[in-house]
């Protein structure tokens, strides 16, 4: 995906859906809270730990990919500025 975007010339507004996707962490945490507090059964300690570890890894990847794309946008802007001189 990153290579395709790089070739097509990424713009700053292309980051918006990726940023919004990262906000899903708040919804995911709320789901965990609801299961603990209002779920039909409380998750076991292992289930809770596995869920949180999985969420942590998932969002580390999402934020890494977002930052990578942000750096691409900055590089492309620098290149465009150099070309226009």
C-alpha cells in the first residue's frame, strides 16, 4: 500500500483516513470496559491480558504506518519545493 501511495504522489489530506483509523483505539478500549463491567460474563485474566497485548501490538503497527506515511509526505513536499526553485 505504501509503495502504491508513494508512486501516486501522496498529499497531506491522504493521511486523514489513517489518522481516523488510529482513533478506533478509543472504541476498542470502550468495548473492553463494557465486557468487564456489563458483559454477560467477565473475561478471565488470561483473556483480558491477551486482548490488551493484541491491541497494543495492533496499534503500534497502525501508528508506525501512519508515521511512515507522514514522513513520506514531508519528503515529497521537500522534493517539490526543491524542484520549484
